[in-house]
């Protein structure tokens, strides 16, 4: 969606793909916004902004998300539609894809999407065991079995209502 009289901003991903986005969408990515503020408008139209920590697959999803929510803010959508869009958006990805999307959204500093992804991860790990969470995020325990058991006994309340893995 190009805005009238505004040149498109080119973004180049780590895997070499170039995306042309409207300044309205680009400015919602705070990392890109800071680059835009530092550069003159003429250099922005002649070269692509490099995004070394973002692949094309994640950037296309982020652009779709930002475009939808821009239209929502412009009054073309209602609250229920936006909530439904967000639910479908996160449910459409595997856990690994969500993790990659989180890394890209974090690098680009897209706060609204980060909040949605954080909530999605919170929902995924809610009432899960410590081992499930460790496996999910690839965390290696630094505690000995004895230390871990001592902590479990000390904080029994934290292990109430934990789902079976």
C-alpha cells in the first residue's frame, strides 16, 4: 500500500531479498525508523536498508501484520476482526516459526507484534513443567539434581497445577 507522493522504502533481508514498503509501514519498525531519520530522503530511495538479522519469510509476515493493523487503525476494521486476525496470525505458525518471528520482530523493534508474540509464548508455556520450558527454549540447567530438588521443595507453590508434559 503506497501512500501518495511518498517514495517506497526498500528493505534488504539477510537472505538477499528486497521488499519495498510504504513509509507508514517502515516507520512502525523502530530499527528502520532510526535509519530513516539518520539518512537523507534521496539516499533512501536509491539504496535498500540492510536488515542483517531478518530473513525474507519473517519480514513478509511482519509486513502483513503491520499492514493489517495500519488498516485497522485507519478505521477499516473493527476490534473483533483485529482480535480474530491476531489469533489466526499466531496460530498459523509452528513453535520454531514463532521463535524466528520473535527474533525478527525484536530486531526491528515492532512493539505491538512483540506484545502479541510474548503473550503467545506465555500461553504456550502456561502451567508447563520446568523441563518442558527448558526443552521449548533450549535452556540447559546449571543446577545439580540435588540443588534443583532443594529449590522445588522450597518453592512447592510454584509447581502446583503444572500440566503433564
